């Protein structure tokens, strides 16, 4: 497997672009399309929030056929909680796009991200769809990645190539999301493309497996949004022998997909609103997988841990506190806590450590916290970021 | 029932004081005592964190007799996660204090709040205990309330009087805690005193009932700490006919206690680290009590809701989002959301509202969010505060 240049248009037969249609007040790109030359097998994972955006509802409906041609994504407006017109607006976007692409409306997926409760400005979007489709380009992945950004400060895209039985297969991806990110999809949109030839059933299985350990292991502020999804398009144009069972090819494909999704997920954490660093919270020795996840997640979500990371203040008491209320089973008399390789706490008891050296570890771009529960054999890890002044600044006046 | 001046020393037969023994670097008071003239019936509610501070462990042990004379509280150090010496240090404090007060060590409760993982400076505390005991004063409640503060910006105390069968009974209280506050005790210490004559069993029941709807309905940052407790001392010196069953006197006593605990709990939320306002999140129409609590709590904990409150940005989409991931059962098509009396969302759909007027509502000292799930008859409410730059500032360098 090699990392290559590009994002969603790196695989064969994908076109994309992004344009500014006027949803964002600052005139930046706010409408994106990713399109496969041929109908592609698709799979998706969607928010678990009980409230679901109207575009997302349409996409869940359209996914039922198992195949699609393109996805249209707008930023600047979530198309959520606006009543019946919301679904109608999403359908209109799909219908107009399908006419331009000469396919059926149900072959078009729609995603929206931004403010809730404000109707989509259809007068801006509909006329822009023609420009969007005519601008589509086999090198347009980066423009699409730009157009889906909200409070993101960097575009998030990646591509890899791998060999499946002497055939080159490429997987590309882009994502957005920096605030409101939390396991179970959050305000995050991920679009993955691949030219792999793979059955729809295995594509679905691969995506579900991989999302669990990548996108669902990122938390910025613990909030999960109403609009968010990861979808994958597989158009088969690499012409590898079709992956129809869980053999070696499938495993290789999953590894590649895992790389792409993990890369994007970590980028989301690192680019969390106001973040100055990426924090990995690893838990080992849990009695069961749920406990490993619970403990890692509680530490990663704790505002006190996150502000301590921002301030480079080696206050590991906040880490043990979060593990303590996480709901994970453990005996406080056996827990070990490390920052990087440096032990802070062994068998539940403070150990002497070099304060300056520990502070230096916290000052890095990437900080790793390791918690050993010493109770069982299960482990997990969650990525998050620090909580800074800028997080408050960005979120105190998002709409205005 | 009347609110009267004072705090823990307002009831008959209570003495208190606070001194500076050197645990706080800035020379402020950091050691407090609250003492009853006679042995008092006691009850307590403790942190649910699996990790428990050593002083708290000692107090849980000493509470088993059902009676105590005094509580000694230090701020500036949590006495947690320091190994076997932690329990020994707490016992030493209890033993020395009991000698000075001429009672048994188990008649002394100990509480500690502050940094985790650093041994108590016993050379500072032990010599100060004599001064502490000799300074005790029937008007010393305020000094004690000062000495238990950590990042608190105001002392928190209150007292009320009520009539039980023509006898005047007084309940007083003090509390500390501004960060790390969350349902189930958090870094919060509350000491309630009363001269009521009440059975230990009913005292315990009254405290548990009241804590549930007061201290356990406050969240500042969702973190629950390892050291926190609410204890009540009832010394019977009002000489009211003993409350031994759940009749009218008991109900009156519970109402009075509820007033005291709710007053202190709301003060904790209002004084949350960096807070500029008190936010009440009320949920009505839930299918069951747990759902009402879950929904209120998710909204009150959401960093996105809390930063929006700080910025006076009427972004109610964040409220419906939090309800959506709370786990509460509801149909998004029936939910109503209000800020103050102003509807933002009816039947799951945005309604037009006067933006300037809504902003004015958010700019108040107290903001009320009301969520109607329209699914059942249960309600709940949680108090929180906004999330400001100062929260980050305070917590980015707590130790240093």
C-alpha cells in the first residue's frame, strides 16, 4: 500500500468540483459534487442522533437501491428542522442534478452541513448546479474538499493505492468537520471513493468495520450532529477480479480503507475547533471492549483534561478522575497512567516524575495518554484535541 | 419559612472557623472546621466516582456510627491517589482534632479538595488544628465558607428558619465548587447544619431526597470528582418534638432543606468557572423521569450550547441536537423549544422569532431553556452556566 497524491478523484472514473453559490457569507466555495463515471456500488453510515437533517433523510432513502452516481454537498446550511420543505428541497437538488447527469433522482445523494433551522436558499443552489456539473474534473477533488468546509481550517483529503492480484486499486477520500465531532458521526461528512471492484455487501461490511475504529473514535466536543454521514462509492473501474468473499483481497482492501479513514479521522481531531494539538487517549487492560472504549472516551471528552492539554499543565488527576466516572470496571488500586512513555501514576498512586520533561511532552503537536486498567486484555483508543480560547471564540458566535 | 442571615453557624449550638495554614500558595484561608456543641446525628451523600479520595474514604467510614461532632475541611489538596499514607493522614487529622475537642477520632469527619496526587502537607495542617479549634466561633460560618473555596469567586452560604410545632428550627449551609461540577457530587463539598431534632433515619432520607433535586441537578463541565460530598449535622438543640415519622413536621423540614440545598446548588452553577450567567434547562413532557433528566442533562452539558450562551448567539439548533443524542425517547416531529417564553422551534420545525429580542433574553443573568418533548408527563430541570474564555484560562493552568 502506498499513499499517493489527491483525494476523491484519485481513483479511476471519478470527477469532482466545488463552487461558491452564495450560501457562505464570505463568498467561499459552498457547493460540492463527487461523481462516478458509471453507476457505483455504495454504502453509508449515518448519525445516530434522533433528529436527522432532511438531506440526510433523503440520502438514506436513496441509498436503498445500493447504487448511485453522485453526491452533492452544500456547506453553510444543515437543511434540518425546517419542516416538510426540507425534504422537498433535498429532492429538488437530486432531481435537477440527475437531469444534468442523465440519471435517475434516486442515483443522487445529498448532504448538507451548517446552521440548523434555516431553509436552504434554493435560489442560490439550483442555478449553481449546472455550473457545478459542467465544472466537474478528474482533478477536482481538492475543490470539492474545500467546498464542504465549515469551521475547518484545512482541507482533509488523502488517497492510497494497493495491489489486488496484480491490479492497481485506488481508494481516495475527503472529510469535513471540526466542531461537534463525536463518536457516531457528529457534524462530519466523509466521502470515500474507490475504483475497486467489490460486492455491495462486502463494501458495506468493510465501511462499517472501518468507521467503528476511525471516524467513531474521534471526539472534539462530545456533541453528535443531525446531518452527518460517511458514504463510499465503488465503481469497479480498476477491473480487479471482483471481491466477493472475505479472502486476502478483502483484507487488503479493508486495510487500505482503514488507512484512509483513520488518516481523515485524525485530521478532524487535529483540526478540532481552536485545537493546538492532537491527543490520543489509549486504554489497555480493560475487562471488555466496552469498558476500554468508555474509559478512553470519558478522558477524551473531559473539558478539564482538554484544557489541561491546552495549558501544558501536567494535572493527571483529571485523567484518573475521568476514568473513575467513565463507568468502566477497574480497581483504582491497580491503574497506571502515562503521558507519552512517562508514568504519572502506578497502581493508583502518584509517582515522582520530572515536571519539566512531562511538560515538554505536553507541548508536542501530538500527545499520547496511556491508561492501563490492568483488569483484562481489551484495548481501545480515541483521538481528540485540546480545548482552547479559540474553541470558545469560534462557538460563541457561529451564526453571527 | 424565612431566609435569615448566616450559614452553618446560624442554627443553635454550631461553631465554625477557617484559618490559613499554608496549603494555598496565595496565603488565603485553607482549613475549616464546623463543630456541633453536642454530638449530632449525621447523614451524607458521596461521589459516585470509582476513584475516591482518602479523606472521603475516612469520612464514609466514620459516618457509619451515625453521629459525629465536627468536620475538618482543607482546600488546596484533594488528598487523593497518594497511596496508603493518604488514609493515614486523614486519620491523623481526625485523631488530633478529636483530642482537641475531647471526643473520639470517629466523631470527626474529614474532607479535602484540590489537586490530586500530591501528599497533604501535614507539617502545615497538624500545628494549625489547635489554632483552628481555639478560633471556633458561633459566628464563624463565613470564615469556614471562605476556607473551603478553590476556584470559587464567591462564598456560598445560606440559612433559613422554620416553625415546627411552635418551635423555631434553623437550617444553615455552605458549599464550595465551581469547576468539575456534575450530577453525582463532582468537586463539590456541602456542609449543612441544623438544630432540628430529627431521627437519623429520616435525616438520611431527607438529605437523599433533596440532594437528588438540588446538588445532583447542577453541571458545570460534566466532570465528577473523587472527593466530594454533602454532609448534614442535626444536633437537636432546637428542642422541637422529635421528628420520627413522615408527617407534617418532616415535610416542612424537607422543604426547608430543599430551599437551602437548591440555593447553594444554583450558586455553584452561577459561579461555575468563568461563568457569566446561570442557565436553567427544563424539560417537560417526557415519557419517563429518566428521559426528562437525560435530555436536560445533555443540553446543559453540551459545550456548543454553553458557548452559544456565552456569545448570546441564538443558535437553538444546538439545543435540539443535544436532545437528539441524549438518549431520551421523543419524536422529532413533536418537539418544542423555548428560550425564556419565546418559541424557537414548534413541532420540530423552526419558527420565526425576533432575533434582537431573543438575543436580549440570552444577555440576562439568568437564562431559561424549555424543551417540551410532548411525549409524556414527566419533567426535570438542570442548572448550568455558560462556557467562556475564562473557563479555559482557569483550567489551562490550575496547578501552576
